[in-house]
C-alpha cells in the first residue's frame, strides 16, 4: 500500500461529522416544529410514566368552552434530573403555562417543552423540538 | 491524472484537518484526578457515567444547557453534548444498505426499534446522554447496567465466546486488558438494533470491538469499531467519551408501562402524513 492510498484511507476513516444522537424515540416524527403552541390552564392529571410522561391541562377559551390538552414529555427519571419533584413541583389544580409543538395528527395533543409553574418558576418538561428524528444529516451520504 | 489525484488528496486532507480542528476536545476542564486502580492494578472503571458527554462535574453541573436533558439554567452551556460530541465518519454502508438507512431517516426514525421498548443495541447505548450507565468491575467480570431500557451486559474477562450463542440484542462480550485499555470483543448479535443514529441497521454478522480507556478520574475514552461484511463496505469506527457522574444513581425505566408512540406512528402512516423536513 503506497503512502497516498494509506493517507486517503486514514483521511476517510477520520472524517469528523457531528451526528445528533438523541434519546428517546422520535418526537420529531410525531410533532411538528412548524406548529408551536402555548396554552395556559389548569392541570387536570399528570402521568409520571415511561417511556414518556404526560400532563393534561384544561384550557378555557373565554366563551365558556373548555378544552383538555395533552402534553407529552420526558420520562420520570429525566424529569427528576432536570429538577422536578413528583407530586411537589406540579399538582392537579395548579394553573400553569405550557409551551411546545402540536402533533402532526392534529387534535389537542402536543409535545411539551417549558412549563411555567404557579410560583413563576420555569422547568423543562420535554426536550427541544425535533428530538430523535435524525437531525439534519443522515448517517450516510445522500447520493 | 497525478496532479488531479494530488489535488483531490489535498482537498480531502484539508477538509479533514478542518473538521478535526472543529471537533470537540476530548479532555476539557482544568483539574485532572488520577485514574483509580483496582487491587489487581488495572484501571478501575467502577462508577456511574454519562455517555456522549465531554463535560466534567456532577450531572446537574454538566447538564445545564438547553439541549436534551439540560436544565437550561446556563443557556450559554453547550446545547446538546450528544449532538456535538460523537465523532464519526459518514457510515460506510454498501449502496443498497445506505438507501435503506436514508429511507428511515426520511421517515424521521419512525421505525426505531427502541420505539417499541426493545433493547437498544451497541454501540448506541453509549451514545445516549439522557440516561446514566453504571459500571461494576471485578477481576473476572465487568458489568454494565444501562438505565436506558434497563438492560445490562456482563463482559467476561479472558477466555472466548461460547460456541452456542443465540442471536441477542446486546450480543456476547469477552474482554481483555491491553495495558490500561479494556478491549471488548462483541459478537452473537441479532439484527434488530441500530448501531448509532437513525436507521443504522446491521446484520447478525456484526462484529464489534470496543476500547474503554479511563484517561483520568472523570473520563473514559470509548472507541467502537463495527464490522459487518453483509452491510458495510469496511470497518466503521466512532469515538466518544463517558464522563463520571458522582452522586447520580441508575434508576428503574420500565419502558412498556405507557408506550403510546407506536400507536401514533401507525396512525401517522395510515393517514399518509408526510415527514418533510423544514
């Protein structure tokens, strides 16, 4: 093997590309970054479950009509490590504001990002948009 | 012809130099504690670690940015250790296999085996920063306990693979010490996992060689070389680091408890919803 070929092989083997590798499975497939949503309302239920948690929020439209929104988020372990205390940080009856992105399937389903709690504190309930969907660059070259 | 080859070589080498220069330093931070040693003199890998990170400190200190798993307390902190940290070449898939990887990418990973709560494979488990990994080392066995999906594996030190392996999600691991590096030979895989990112499938012929090198108290350099003659054109090596997270504990993760995503995916496919990227 001559020097040039060896150099080329070495170069090919060390080309560095930052590949987004995120857990858990694809939020980006289910939720649409182009449909951001912010709602304020009253917590009706919190499911601290795996693989993802859910928080349900009653949102009034001012005309006497109330819609129950469902927001998906991190699993309980990740919530614990980002500062959440189960049954302490947020409880049914609390008035909160949630930001996130709506589901591609429509309806009142969304992927949560930040929750503003009654005392004004803000905590992340979910990851950034697009998580788990492969990012902008595939692992292989596009022909 | 020669001039063209030389020009091409120079271009490639220059690009590589730029990319390598842009890639994150493996060692960061000022204080470097000594590598703890086991009674037999080997580096002791025992501890709770975070994969795909290069930041020192406690879990909270190292995850203060705006990325996945970050608290956002320090918006200036690296946004997503996982996305910045893993250094890999474009995966050397055979053309037909590359097309399959792309197909999965274009569907935004809707076919991720992990979406069904199945065990994520290797080396992928070391590229997930959201969940910690605990290592317990003894002279004859090194045990890895992954919070993600609550899977584990035991690395037998010395000896050889059993001749009657049944294809498995995490394969069969046999390790040996080469100086201060634990080298692990993994074979006996099934074909139901992804190697790294979206769509990176493999066959049952996957052969993985991992190298764990604890370079100081806080950091293990993790290098993984994947070989799969049925799917890849040659060896594929990735490098990342695992960082010590003192005070963090590995917890339960019962994925099947309330997994609604496969149902959502099925409905998305049934309704023909596109996954076009912005």
